[in-house]
C-alpha cells in the first residue's frame, strides 16, 4: 500500500467537489475548497478520525468496503476507483458484483434536476446519490449510517424515514420490495453485500422472512408516495423510476402536477428548505 499516494489522491478528489455535487447544502463560512472531511466521512460511512488518518498516510490498510464507500462518496470514475484500489494494494471487486459506483454522466443528469427531488439506487436499493432537493424533502441521508442507507432495510428494520405508508398499501409494497430483492439475488448470487443484507433482514424481521419464503415475483410499478415533511406536512408526490441501463441502477424522481399544493411545496423547498438545512449544518 502506498499510504502517501492514497492520502494525496483522497485529498485531491475531496477538494475538487462542491457540496451540491453530492446532494449537500453549501451552508456558510466555508473556508476551504471542496468538501469537508466530516462530509466525506458521513457519505462514506466512516469516522472523521479514520478518514483523517488515511489522508495523512497513517493507519491500517482500508478494506474493500471502505474503499468502495470512499469511491462512492468522492464520485470517482471507474478509472479513478480502480487506481484507488491499486494504490491501497487491494484487488478491485470481481465481475458479478452489484455496481455501486456513480457514473459521471448519471451525476450530470442528476445535476439537471434542479426543481425535482431525485435519488439514485443500486440493484439492492442502497442509496448511492441524491440531489439537494431530495435532502430537503427526505432528510439528510449522509447522517444515516451507511449500512442503514438502504430502502429495503428502512422498510423492514428501520422507521421508514419520512415515507408515510398506510396499512392498506403496506402489504402490497412489502411484497413488491421482497420480490425485487429476490430478483436481484438471482442476478448477483455471489455479491457479499447483498448476502449480508438478506441475512440481516431474515433474522431481524418476521415480516420480511414470511414474504421471502413465499418466493413471489410481483411487479413493482411507478407509484404515488406520501412524504411526511416536518414543516410542510404530508405531501402526495408522483414517484417515477428511471432505469440506468448497463449499471443496474435506478433513479427515483419525485414530482407533482403543476399548480398543486405539492408543486408549490417543492418550489418552496427549492428556495427556503435548502437554505434552512445549510444554516442548520453550520450552526
């Protein structure tokens, strides 16, 4: 492992990013270029102290999971991601693993969604990226531990975030989620992250275990989601799924009909919500 080069590379990649590039508010009193260490650590799911030691060329060799988290957090290209693994002396993940890298072209497309919340998911529903409006609507996802930054985990083991699902829709949605995950397991039988997620869900949720053993393959269509926002109340938003061909990833886009109360709420979040989040982050 070339610890010095790993540290230099990580600092260089961190300093070239803007908060908006990774769905974070800019805030105020930002004295240095790029992202702060605590922001990258939150996105990558590690402690600030650990990231500091790696950037300073000391500490243990990062694991494959840590390197993958850093590559996602820093929006590395495929070539940069492979270079980071080489510098760390770790073999890149072999073929047949779920792709969790965010392609630059996809990130550019997400940047164009300035008036709609958008979230990028991988094949096992890990949240890979989001824009600032999604953070204003759904909450600061960088504050969620990396292992819990997954929509299936939140549905069965967490609190579900701000998504409000009534009892009538719960069973239908749960069956669709379990079916989607079973299809993913068939496509990626050797992915260790997926295997860990399924094992944790089966051990921790009787509801998931029941649906998993049914082996159903239900269709999961675009839907309407109810989001319970702490300031704006309950918002009913159209939720459309856009497939990223070749990467087995999906973009979740939230929208509302023009002139509706929900459309006005999204416009308000785009102006006021992000400023309030930025002020809170720096306060």
